[in-house]
C-alpha cells in the first residue's frame, strides 16, 4: 500500500511540474485516457510507436497528420532508401485512408543549422531546456543507468571537460 501511495504522489508531482513548465492542459496518462480527452487534433507527433502510432488516428480530425519518429517508414522515405516495393503496413494504410490523413516518418539526424537555431532560442530564453542532472565523464555509466531508469525529468548531461 505504501508503494502505491508513493507512485500516486510521483504522478501528481509530475503533473504539477509540467503545469509549472507552462502546459495549458496536462493529461495524467496513469489516470486519464488521452483518447477520450483529445479530439479532432490537426497533428499528432508520435514518439512512442507500436500501438500508439495506430491510436493516433483516433484523435486526429479528418485530413489530419501523424508524424512519427519511431513508427513504420512512410512510402516516400522507404523509396528514397531504394525500397521500391515497400508498402505501409495494412492496418496503418487503412487508417490513413479512412481519415484521409497523412502519415510521415521523420528520420532524426544531426543538423548543425537546427542546433544553431536552438542555441539562439536558448540564449534568448525563448525556450528553456530542462536538465535533470549533470554527470562528469568519469560517471558516464551512472548517467546511462539513470537514463535507463526512466525516472529523469529532463535531459541527462555528461560533461566532457
């Protein structure tokens, strides 16, 4: 029973923390079903993949967009990699058609211009990165262990110098 109380307190503190960061509405995914709250979204940014990619179609409006960094490739991206026979998985293809939606897989890759723009936004205090903890290089294993725990609130930084 004590463990359950600790988990609930943690969830509540995270919800409050996200509100403090400026969110207008926070969905506590442990207590609320986002699919019953979010309706007619223009776009969903899928960072979880698997069933969440498919569920995203339940919350977008007709003609909406799903952008994924973890789901299946889209046809255009697959063809760019020479996969000329590639087709979207059937279930995903059906959902795209039913919602008259678009689905795009986005490859994440380093981009100096984007990083420079982010640097400027941070320096101008237009965005504020959340850093959970900074580890010296000598404690890199501890940093990765902390990251793997799924308990960090923000980014984990390994300081090289």
